[in-house]
């Protein structure tokens, strides 16, 4: 495998009980600090691709590596370096957790099982909330927040892990137009400030996909197009990299 931050070679995977592979012979490499969009119709395998990279779904055939390490044998360690925000993750109005507690949950992967949060973990959660601009929401129940506010809290939660790789699955799904714009701008700003390698799945056009440097197109589990995005058509993401959270 090459030295890319994310590398897949001949990856195919099929879910148990299914006859049709979700991914078919995917090969691609993602460079460090890249901003990459993954597009395609429903059922194309976009979410599965993120889950394979994150080690949540195993490749049936082929090799997957993140940060130079094979995902299959070191997934537990790699997940400490990978932040994954799945689609359609929202909280019911009766959910009692405060926003700051939800953000702190992002540190659990680094803390280990049955460990109490340390000062460093609480600092990481606080810094993540500040970076996302939601300090004022810290003491509010997550279920009482709007969809856009919840999405920002969840983004702060994954950033509290202090990751090197950020995987976002439909981060603006089910949001109103104003919230889509706010969350998109936030993702672009965070990507630039922290120097992350960011992969964004989307089924719709918008600010995020317009701003990516490269677009991977999946159809029926196959990578049918891998093309750079023209600089003139991209949004402004050139924010100078700052010290990591």
C-alpha cells in the first residue's frame, strides 16, 4: 500500500445475507489534508465506503489502510485518529443529556472503557465547542436544540477526539437552507484550520461539494469517476492551518 492518508486497493465488500456487493473493486488514494467529496445516487455505496475506511465494515476482498496502517488489524487504534459523523443522527426532544456532555462523549475512544474523563478530556471538549462556536449551548439539553444546532454539537463531539481524518456522511441532511449554509461553512473552516483529511458524502449539490478539491462518484458500488474539481468552481477553503485543537 502507498503512503497516502487513506488508501484502498481492489476493495469489494458484501453484507451478510446479500447477493449484490455494496462495493466493487474500489481503488483510490487520498492525500494528507485533502478535502474530498463522495457523490452518487442512493444505494451507490457511499456510506459503506466511509464505514470500510473507519473499520466498521470489513472489506471482503482487497486492502484498506489509514495513516499507513491496515484497517483490518488495527481498527481499534485507528478509530482514535478517525472521526466519523453518520447521517440522520438527531436526538429526540426528551433526550436529557446536556450539549457539553454529548461533546465530551467524543473523548471516550481515547479515554478507554470504564475510565472517567480527565482534565485533558474536558479541555478537549471545551476547545471543540469553542472551535464550532457553540459555547452558549453547553448547558442546554441536546433534545431542545434545533436540527442545525444539534449538528454543530455532533461536529464538536467528533472534533473532541482530536482526529487526523474526518468522515462526514451527509452532514447537512434534513436541515433548512440557512442551517445547511452554516454547517457547510463550519466544516470548511474546521477542515482548513485543523489541517484534516476530510471526506464528505453528499447526494445533493451545495456549498460543501462545490468547495471540495476532488470528487469521487460511485454508482452501484463502483467508482466510476475520480476527478479533480476546478479551483474556479470551489468555495474558499484556503484558511491557514493553525495549531490542532
